[in-house]
């Protein structure tokens, strides 16, 4: 479990000061996969550094596994609340996967995984068997004695994941772990992270600028801009929220102005049965010719989610009939005002 409470962080002083985080609060439930999404400079990586105590907030508190770590000295030598061995133990409960793998080129694959075990003080006799166990978990036990240069980018990232899991952490942090990979390899790595999270009971917090990553594996997400959290919540809740920025970015329907005399209705689906032909049934029931202006639907966590934009003839009165007819648990609809299109 990760609790971030009203955290702020400013780098520098005076006119050159840069505000990286502004009153950020997030809750990451145990066992969940939580995505923090935003463009470069949004504050995502700074936030991640707070979670593994590599940096301290100027204000606010960070709790990881019911232990406050935000008052730790990043060097691990001092701090009013947690320091030294206690901080080292807290960090061993947190695995980290990096964007550029950070593997040691003159070590074998197994030795790279063993490096994490050296840091935890694991006896030498147990390091190799544990490293092989972790490599088997990510499907690379047969490459244990190869060098990183002999592996593909996806394989190197799998080694990075095995290394992050070697200390048996309860939390896995991922900092843009798939941004340097091709689309197919990205899907494989994301599916691996999702599987390991479920099998090992890991809490995963991942940083990304790609909404496709959020759609593929996340239970919840937060959108950050300029050091602030703009929106946060479960995917189902955000998709069902009118004018949600996350929903719009997850399922863009484009700009399609309707013909004169028509109104526009947006419909979001946060858990639709694939056999439920909502729009067709509504058109028949209301005897209306409904036109689809745009649609984006995908299966997320085994459920259909997405958005549809309709043109409704007859103005807002008829549009309201459509809204009333389609609205139900899992489906949210509203009339889009002219200035919001």
C-alpha cells in the first residue's frame, strides 16, 4: 500500500525555483496496478523518487506499507523517523524497473540479478539459485550465462524485472519501463508485469506517458500536469465521469460536428456486455435515426469500455430522450454543449 498525502517539492530558490510537485495526494491500494500518466515535466519521476525515499518532500507525507518514509535522509544515514538499517529494509521491500534497463555489461544475466541479492546481504551460496529462480519467473533461465549485449531489448527488460523481484519486494515501481521498446515487446512486458502482480501479490506503481499502457494493465490511474494531480481514480470511475480528461485521452472520438438541427450525445461505457446492442436498441425504441460521429471501444480487464459520440436529430429534447434511454449502471450519457465539442 502507498499513501501520498499533500506532498510538495520545489527545487532551487528564488526566481530560478522549479516546483516539481504541488499538494499531491494519491492512494495506491495493496495488490493493485496504479498508473501515473502525464507528459515530460509533469512531476511523475519526482513522485516516484518520493516513494522509494530517494528524495524527500518539502511538505506532506509518504507512507509505504504502513511506514512513513518521507522523513528519511535519501543517503540513508539520518532522519527523524527512519534511517540506516530501517530505511535499507524499507527499500528492499520496493523493487525498481528502469527505462534503460541499467544492466552491468561485463556481468552475465544471472550475475546482474545476483547484484540485487548482494545489496540485501544474501549469502553467496544462495545468490545463484535465487537468480535462476527469478530468471525462470520471467522466462529467461536459459540465458543465465549470456551477457546483456546478447539479448534483445525486451529480454534485457525482463532481466531488469527479475533483478527488481530478487529481494522479494511487496511493491514494484516502473519508470517508463516500456518506452524504449517496440509495440509488440511492450505488450509482452506489460502482460508479464500484470501476471507477476497477480501471482506474487505485488502492488505496482508505474510511470508512463502512454495511455495504451494504462488501458492494458492498470486498475487505477492518475493524470498529472505541472506537478499537480488533475484526476485520479479507478478506470471504471474515470471513464464514467462526464468530461473526464482521462476518459477522453483513453478513448478519443475525434471532432465531428453534427449537421444543423442535430444535437450531440456522448456515451461512455465502463463495463459493457458485448451482446448489449445499446445504440441499435435505443434507435429502434425511440424511432430515431442515430448517427455515430465517432467511437472508441476496447476490452480492458476483460470488460468492454469506451466512448461513442452520436448525432441525434430533433434537437436537445430528442437528445435527452436518448440520454434517458441508454443511461444505466456502467453506461453514462449526456448532451454535449456546443462550446465543449
